[in-house]
C-alpha cells in the first residue's frame, strides 16, 4: 500500500484539529469537512481544504456516508480518518471507503462489526480465554420466557445489569436491585435499545461493585504484529461518560502482576479480533477482589489518547497513518516504556450546577493554559460559537509530570489558569474532582461523582469578582460577541503603551 | 454609580466612586479601596486594599456577565446577570406565563397550538441538545396564547417558547 499523502478528516472539533496537526508534521494534505453550523470553525480554518457536507443535523452531514465519499472524490484524497464518534465504529463506512479505492485509517470492517455487537464480542473473548463479566445471553433467535430470565438472573445474583446487545455509552442499560424490578428493566432497556440502536435484544450481566475502569491501548499492523501501549485509568465518569483519565493506572502501579495479566488479556483480545491500527480494550476491575473483566473493545482512536502519547512519547495519529499505509510498527513491545504520569481533564460545555445541562453560545474569551508539561487539544478559539447540535466536549487539558502528585497539582494549576467566558463549563467541577480525597488517594471508583459530587455547587463569587464586573462595566471593558480579547490571536488595541497609562502602572513595584 | 448583579438568586449592589488614586468600591455595604494599574478590552488588573494584584478577565453577553480570576484559589469563571428593571414575578402568578428554554437547544416537537387548553404538567415542547431531551411542561392549567418557536429552530437559554395564560387562580 502506498504512503498516505492526502487525508479526508470525517469529523469536527478538537479531534479534527488534532488530526490536521499530525498531517502538517507529515506533509500530508488535510481536507476538512463541515456542516452549515460549523462554517468557519477552527478545523475548517486549519485545514488545507474544506468541503461543506450539508445542514447541521449529523444525518445530513457528519453521518452521511454518501456525502463524505463525494467529498473524498472531489478532493482526490487517498485516505479517510473517521476520528472518534460519528462514523468511527461504523463497519459499513469502513467498507464503503475501501470499496471506493481509498485507505480507511482504522481496523478491518470485520473487527469493527464483531466488536460492535456486545454479545458477539463477549463470545469471542470467552473463546480467546479473556475473562468476561458473568452473565446470561439468550441464544440467537430465541426469546426467553419471563421465568427463564428470572432463573438466569437468580443464577447471576443481584444487583445485576440489563444491557443492550447493540448498545454503548450507557444507553439501553438498567441496574436491577432485585427480582421485583427485573421485568420492568428488561422491557425498558429493550425499548430504549430499539429506538437508539435499532435492535431490541438485551442480555444480563453481573453488577461489579466498587469498579475501576482500566483500559489498554493496543496497536496492530498489517503484518501480524500487535503491541499494547500500556493502560489508562478512566474511573472518573458520569453516566458512563469519562471526565478525568490518567496513565499509568494507580491501581496497576500498586499491582504489577495485575497489569501483566491484563496486558496479556488485551493482546489476546486484539489478536482474536484480527486487529489492525489503534484500538482500546476496556476492562472493569473489582477493586476489592482485583478480578478483571472484558467490557468492550473500541475500534478507533480514543478521546483520551493524549495521555498515552504523553507517557509513551509516541504519536498515535502518526502511527495510525503509517500503519494504514501498510508500514510495519517501528518498535517492539519491549521498547515501549512509560515515563512519569499524565492526567487528562475533559472540559465540557455543560452546567454541573444544573443537572449537567449542555450549554452553548458565543465563546467570548478562551485563554488556554500554558507551561511545561501542559497540552491542550481544543476545537475552538475566542470568537467561535459552541453549537447545540454536537457533542459538548470543548477542550481537553492534559498534563504530564514526574509523579502522580505533581501531575494533579499541575492539572489543578492549568485548570485555574484556564479562562472560558460566554459558555458555562465544568472547569470548577473538574477542580473539585481533582481535590476530592478519594481521587487524591487514588481509591476512586466509577461511583465517585454519583456518590459524592451529585449535589456539587460552584463556589460563590468572591468580592473580587463583583468588583471586577462593576469596574469593567464602569470602564466599558467587557469583552463582547464579535470582539476579540487582548489575549486572542488578533489584539485590537494597537496604540496601547503601558508607560503612558494614567493609573500609574510602574514596572517592578506598586 | 451603582451596579447590580444577580448572584445565586440574590441581588448584590456594587457602588463605584472615582477617587484620586483609583476607586472606592462597596460590595453590599462593604468598602474596598481599588486601583486599576492596567486595563484592556476584556481584562483588568486589580489592586484591592493593597493585596497582591489580581488579573480579572471579563465578558458580557446581553445581561450576562462573566468574570474569571485566573490563577486564584477560586478562579471561576463566575457568571452573573444584570437583573431586569421590573422585579421578576414568582410563584403562582395568574396571567400569561412565558415558558422559556432551560437550556440552549433545538426544538424537536411542538405539542400544542395557540388557543389550545392545557393541563398543569402537560408537555408542550420537546427540546433537544447534545443528545439530551428536555420536556417543557405547563406550570399551570390554562390556554396557550402564543407559540413563539417552530420545529427545527435553535433556541438560546431563557428564550420564550410559549405563552400560557392561567385559568386557575389557585395556581
């Protein structure tokens, strides 16, 4: 296969910008696509070329296979990268891209399809000797009676989970505390699954208490070489949405034998799936027994890939492009090392004080943190708008330091110096998470937010904030829509000279 | 000059008076001596009662005000609103009630039409934003006076969706 020289990026926001950055370094021509709602967005401004797909609705734009292929043909690219979300785990899209004679930057369609079905993935993992959560799945084509479900549930034990076969992201999922709730949960999950995924089939799984979410980054090439790039711990979640991730996992740091067993299982899983390119094998770990179970495999680049890049020093996107172009992985397993500790905080456009409702609007000011060991992946700049049509992820703030304690301090300082005005975000909530005793002690489970921070309220504004507002209103300093603040790319104050400032600013003293 | 901001449901008064060196500022009666050694559109440097100077980033959108204090222990960003001149009517007020969007989003369905009688709690509009669906329900029984939005329309937080005139004096 020839090396990739031009790439269509079938995505938007921060991941599109991240992929364009890799293209720049490789001298690859980057083609962006966009919806009407994203005209002029950062990923459009950053690319070499941009193609309008259609209206804002994802089905008319980022999820529209025909229009994406037309854009690829029109721009003469030789490869397509799906990013994450949207069509990244759609086997039909991978097949259509390849059928059009283009390189799909991702795994074979068969691997995507197999891992897309939770029950098929479970069966494959069991066959490969990878532990799965004890559960019950009805044989294909069979509709168990209420009594059969109840017996299966009793055998597994309560509490248990009802999950959708085609599900993901917590949709079509129910926690069942006891037998009396079972039938209602089965019906509810099936209904939700049918409307969300077009498939009503559900199965039962044991509920793992005090669970930690630990996943392994795997990578395969077209020559049968599969490696892992160590783990990420993503136990800080809300409704199955990750909020803070770190690498390495503090739990596995304390239990090297567990890491060895889990990395072996991750490699076995990837090999069983005939895996190529970047993928992630997700596990849950019972933090008291240290038993681990396969959860699912994500057949794409993950949102949280930056922390793996920070601790391994590898560029996952460049590796993806090289492997997709037919190259061999340029290193052996033994050459992969982890250095220091990395933490990623996901900055969402949402309001943690009001049920985490998504927020949108004009980004009046966005000043990203800077400094040693700080990396920011953002899809927006000051002056952009956050659209209500898409995912609420505004930016990822990742830090790298020698130790976990230093990384936490660095992450907190980075968040404290981040300025986002005009759109409500979870910045202060992220700081509360970092400061939580369970997170500090590395003992947090996936229940941390629900159990301890469900009623979190932002700190009340100090008098300084009110004084600043009143003086800014008084002096006419408020940044507004359409204007750019002094910290943005294009400062609007040309004739400013601090030496002539009437209020008597003096260098080096007060 | 007096500036008023709504903070967590309460209105805070901030008075600003120019003095020789800077400003005398009172926040709900508490006095501060403030100098502004540096200012540009979007930010200002504050020297409050001789404390180490603090950078404040500021922005406004309509009646919303945003302040971030980068690097501070409580850095924010803090969001408050300039209260409207007429005090808000709360509780079981009879008369037209404007139902507003609790979050920005897209109108998925409008379930009623103008002139239609509605029950208390009846769903009137379905809003969707970022994969979440929110039902906007009638706060009281009454008659729909006006539907202010259409299916597919993007709405901002606080935007009026529907006016319902109450027919139930008990609220």
